[in-house]
C-alpha cells in the first residue's frame, strides 16, 4: 500500500487529502483565494468600480433600476445585491473585500509566524538570558488584552492598511513564539538531538535539520489560525474606525451599514457577514484537518 | 600497573550535580547529586557494564562522559587527554573517536530525515567524504548492521524498534570510533529482539576493535556482554570487578542483593534471595557516610558516619576487585 521511502510530510499530505471536511474547507478557501487574486490582478471588481456610484442609494437586491455605466450612459439593469447609501454596487464591494481580507490575512499570518518561529527557536534552544528577556516580553504583551494592543498600535500608525497589518502582526507573534518555544524545549531533550550533539553537529545544523522540520505542524496550524484571527480583527478595527480607510472591506461595510440596519436596509451588513462567516468557517475546517494531518503524534 | 598500556578511558572523581531552581527568581534551592565522585579506568578492547537501579546516575554518567552534560568536577581522560573542560572546538577530535547508542529507538532518530541522512550525519558534521562517498558508506554500514542497502532511502517510521536500533548503531559506527557508550541500548526493545541486538553489538566489537561502556539494568545481559562490571548506587560506584568475579563472588552487600534479586532458573537458589527494604533515598539528600547504609542489612555505626573509599580487595593478584564498603575485609 504505502510507497516506500515516503516522508512524514508526504504522509501527512496524503492524510489531509483523505479528510473530507478539510478538503471542503480547502476548496472554499482556494476559491476565495482565486477571487482575491483576480481582484488583485485587476481582472474584475477594481477599486474604481467598488468606489463609484452606479445608481440611486439603497436599491434593494434583485430590484430593477437605472444603472450608470462606465461611459456615463444609463441602462436598465437588475441589481444583484443592491446598492449602499452612496449608490455603490454592494456585490462589487463584497468581492473587492475578499482581496482585502486575503491581503491582511496572508501578510499578518506570514509575518507573525516568521517572527514567532525565529524567536521561539532562539529562546527555546539557547535558553539563558535571551530566553529570560524574550519570555519577559511575551509576558508583558500577554498581560494586556490583545485588543488594547491592536487598537493602540494601529492608532499610533494611523488609519490604514499598514497600521492594521503592523498592529495585528505585532500582537499575534507572541502566541506562535510561546508554542514554538515550548516545542523546541521538548525537542532539544529528545535523543536524536542529543545524538547530533554527541557527534559534534553545529548548533545551526541542529536547529535547521533537527528542530525546524519538526515544527511543521505548529507552523501550518498557526499560519491558518493567524489568518482567521487577522481577518476577524480587521473587522473589529474597522468597526471601531481604526481599520482600512478609503477602500471597502468587510469591516468598513459592517461599520458603515450598522445605522442602515435600523432603517431596514439589511443587505450590506448581511452580505459582508455571510462572506466573513463562510471564509472563517472554511478556514477553521482546514485548520482542524491540518492539525490532524500534521500532528506528529498522529502520523507515524 | 607500571608497563601496562595507557587506558583508553580514565575517569577520576567525576561529579555531575544538577541545580534545582525554585521561586520567582529561579534561585538554586538545592542540588541533585546525580553522579557524585565516580572513578574508573577502561582498557582498550574491554566492555564495562554499568548497572544499578533506575535513578542511580548511570545514564547521567554516560551522558557526562560524552560531554552532553557539563561535568561539575573531575577529569575524563580519553586517550590520555582530559576532555572534561575542553571547549566545543577542542572536543571535535574526541567526538570522532567516541560515539553513543541511545535507549529509545523511537526518539533517537530524527523522523524528518532519511535513514541515509541520519547515519551519515556524523560524516557531514566532521566534513568527511563527498556526498557520493557518504551515500556509499551509508549502504555499506547498513549492511554491516544487518539491514538492506535499500533502507537508506527510507524514513525511520517505516522500521520496527529493533531495526531502528540497528540504524542508531550504524550511525554510531560510521566514523569508526574507538569507544562506544551504549545507554541501555536494548531495554526499550522486545525481549525477543534483545539477544539479536546484543549479539550484533558483540560481533561489531570484534570486527571494529571497539571498547564499550554498556549501561543497563538487566544483570543477565550485562554479565553476557561485559568483561568488567561496575555497580552504581546513588551516583557512586559501589563495586567494580571483572564480570566473572563480580557475579561469582560479589563482595558489597548491595551487589549481593542485586544479584540475588536477579531471576535465575534454579529453584535451589531461590531460597537465598535477599530482598532490599525501602526505597532509594532522594539524590537531592543523599544519606551521610555510606550512601547505602539506610538499606544495608549489615550497617554499623561507622557506616552512618564515614563514607567508605573504593579499595582493591583482590587476593589473587590477577585483576582488581574494587569495593566501597567498611565491612569487607581485605
């Protein structure tokens, strides 16, 4: 059955492929990712389209209206998901926001995991004063509610994409750091690391050949978890008026439309919430599957 | 001893104490006296069996000899040079000449590396050979330890415990070391596999002219493989002699108790079984005087006050028989 010479990594991938929920999650995430890529490449739903009014305000989803086309002429059209208070197409804004979510999710996840893994390895493997200092930093950051850090850092950076990304990455790395540190401390007492020391392998060779490859389960799971957390926190920041400015995003849409809801204009909030829910749900399913597939205690 | 060849390994007064930290500021609140003044010599070609109950410090001793732990005190003379205080760079030549076999074959091989990369890692660490030469050496050494050359391209999880231990042995031997420290190499294996691995180790010893330090708690295996045996208790050597002498006429009360507790397929001998009372005292608070006095059936006042030195009680003049006990007559 099993191919000979199959690495644990390939074995994990094989296990992941057999996980139906995981693969369903991956399909949804992949679809969202392709859409995000298309928007990024300017194939559809450009920023201009997402910010230009196309008709009267608050057209209901599915209603007929006079749509203003790109050349300024008007044509009869049927609305897909309505328009917002300024007459912009909600469907276009929703799709454009997928790109925003992916940009924030991917950048924050990669940054926080990279910083967390590097510092976790240094702290866990070398110990001593460096470990004490980093652990102190971890405790200091961790002893204040995350949302306060995120709010104050993004406030300091000013409203906008960079502020959100820096604020989220600067708080998320600590979770990665602490888990990686614990795993490194466990790994370095294992006999295969002692064996490497016994024949005089260098510290760097031990870190890169013995330790980092055995952290892959943590790396995948945290990439996925931090992506979700970043997307959700962007919504909260934008809702508080500290998030993205000048461009649509799910958070901005939910924030803008909270007053509309009282007037019975439900579609902007609902659309953003549903897409957020679907993406987060799919990512959660993928995270669970990654955890199962790459956990070294379950593969082997 | 004059005129005798220099021992391959001479250990003098070796101590390894681990600090116990507690409180908010992680102050040292006590010490674990894991290895507390061990001395012995090992001639080239001999096999020294190190036995003792779990927690007696035998594994710590093995790891300290390999400088996986920093010795607290004492000297480790390997090939005439003290390596107890050598820096990592100064240790490199010695690290080529000594190798370790580990206890747990499931933890001692990196699960993310191929068997070929695992067994040739010591070559890479010492810059020996080109990648092609290393691959060739890997398939050669795998066959020597009884695996197929094709095993090289596989991963550890595709092998059984016994096969994994063979991979660990191949890794230990790939640089042709002089001294191999085997830390309970068979105690994690199925009983049916143990004899195979021990026999393999004995064949390899002949073939590669190896010297072993064989750490174990199984007295029968130690008797089988060792030329000399040292019995440890609470970080100290209680008795050391040629294996035959030690098993035939143990002098120390602790050794006598250990040997009588070892099951022997002889109903007549069952009656003489001596059972030790009590637990091993904590190595954080070793007893005064002779560390064994709390459990010794023969202990006297002197044993509680004064620690006995390890002295030679051999009468035949052939080999030393060292015992650390006040009550054994010269």
